[in-house]
């Protein structure tokens, strides 16, 4: 949390030095754009604060549960005491993080108005044709007063700075060059994307995201905040000539552009999904799932009902619709579960309907592979796995850990809930042969 807040503060300092993007020429528009960028950081910090509060709530529930442990559960009093102390300590830490985030959030909200007033004050009385006026605009990242030729010269200058910084593995120099370039507007977008792609090669792309040589030393937050210009992001998503790595990264980042209205972000993600080829679809579905706006359901419904060639993406879209939990979403899921010609998609919809009424905690079994150990043991789709070899199961990760406790060639008891009944099954070590989803 401390590192996240530090990253945000650094981003705000950068914002105060110059707002990203092409602006309308004039102080009022510049102030609005500056406030928008600060609101983006405020949105990120709000998420940090809310996450800390959610964690605090969860820890409190765990704390209460432990305090109410009965002797029949055969857990030693010393173990309960130790666990209670740990949870209490973590709860206190979560409270502190939420308080720090609240204070920083208040400070950032004040900074937005202060920045706009500062810009207006600095421009007051200045001749719009004067060098002083131009210098102030550029201080805040406004470059519309430049001619196309002057912008081209700035692009070439920053391109040279980037190349030298990249060659020297100068992380700060690379970040500074890309930050300066994207402020120059549409004429600089292609060059900005070219620079980002070179950085991404060092960082790791695609399935190897973050697993490159990392000679520049860029962190995950560095990569996520390297591109901040909303117009550049829209350009990259809607332009077919954009390299797929940059486009997909931009799509994945849509939920976190808090300064842009959710409906506008949903529209961009929805249009990207409709035009998606290959992995773009998964990125767009993920973005629509995480953007909190009612319009997202319509885009997901249209994709599920219209595009039939990408089975896995349609399955993901159905999961996203289940998460949206609206009447329109469930009506579509029910229709797909009853009539879709793609058996895998149909099964995914049926699994969502089962999940809607299934009770946790545990892992809802959504698929049992034919001739697998699970199939031979009698596991059924719709069962909720709650215990494996005596270990409580609350997530797919718990299954992985519990399997490690069974030696090769040995058997284990697996308990599933089937409706209101608890069924005990015997299964061997190794691969079980199921897919599932966590139930809370």
C-alpha cells in the first residue's frame, strides 16, 4: 500500500509539472484538463482506500469467526489465540492504510482546484502572443500554440532523448521522454507507441508480460502509468494499425481511467469487443466486466448472441454477465443455456445458472472431464467441493495446496455438497479432472 501511494504521489507531482494531452488553447480548458488528470489519481487512491476498508471488514469477520470457534472443532486454544492475534494485527494495519489513504485523498481533491487557480493566476494579464504566455502553457503541458513543424521538431528531439536514455538503460530518462512526447498530441501518437513497444520488449510482452530482461528496471506501476493520454488510448484501441500488444494493454487499462466517464470507457471497450480478433476479445470482456456502468451488459449480450466463432471468449462473456447480475444478463444466460448450438458455451451458461443458487464457501464444479478420476469417483457438475483430504476448500488454490498432502499412489477423501446433502467420495492422488469457480 505504501508503495502504491508513493507511486500516486509521484504521478501527481508529474501532473503538476505538465498535464498530458492536447488541450484547447486557453486557461479555462487547461485547468479543466489538469483537474481531470488529478481526478484520475483521486479515483485510483479511492480504490486503494476502499480496498483497505474491504480488507478491514473481511478481517473483522474472520476475527469474529475465530472468537466463536467451538471446542468441537478440535482446534487448540493456543492456535486460536495466535490466529486471533494475527488477524487483529492485520485489522489494525488495514485501518491505518485506510486512514492514510483518506488523508491523501483529501489532499489530492484540494490540489485539483488549486492547480486550476494557479494556472489562471499565472496567465492573467499575459499577452497570448508573448513568449511568457507560451512558456506558461508549456509548463502545464499545453502545446496547441505550436505549428505542425514545431511539433515535428519536438518529436524528433524527444525521439533522440529516448534513444540515448534507452541505450544507457536510464529508466527515468525513458519515462521522461515518453511522458513529454505523448503531450504533443496526435502528430506524436505513432512515435509514442513505437517507444512504448521498445520498452515493452524489455519488460516482457504477451504471455511473458513482466518476464523480459527488465534491463530498464521498470516496475508494474511504471508500465501501467507510462501512457496517460486518454486521446492516445482511444486512438490506439480504435486504430487497426496499432500493434496488438499496445492495443491490448490499452484495453486492459480502461477500467482504471477514473477521470473519464464510465459510460465512455464502456463504449470504447464495447466497440473493441465488436471488432475484436483473437486475444483482443478477452481484454475487452475483462474491461467490460470491471467497468461499473449499466451499458456494459448490452455490449456483452450482443457479443454472446452475435459472435459464434470464438468459443472461449463467449464463455468468458457469459461469466462476465453472471458477475453483472442484472435481469437482462440472466435472461441472456438462460437463453444460451437452453438453446445455444455450441455445447461448451451452453455448458458455461448452465454453470452460471447453477452458480446463481449455489451456496458457499467452496468450489463450484463447472466441468468434469470424461474418464477422469473425478468422473470415476462420481463427481457431478453443480457439486460444491468443500473438503479434500481433511483440508477445508474455499478456492481453486486451496485444492492445489491440499493435493500436495496426498502422496503418489495414495487415496484421499473428497467431500462435496450436492444440494443440501454432503457426499463423501474417494479419489486417488494426482489430477482430479475438474474445472470450478470459487464461491464466497
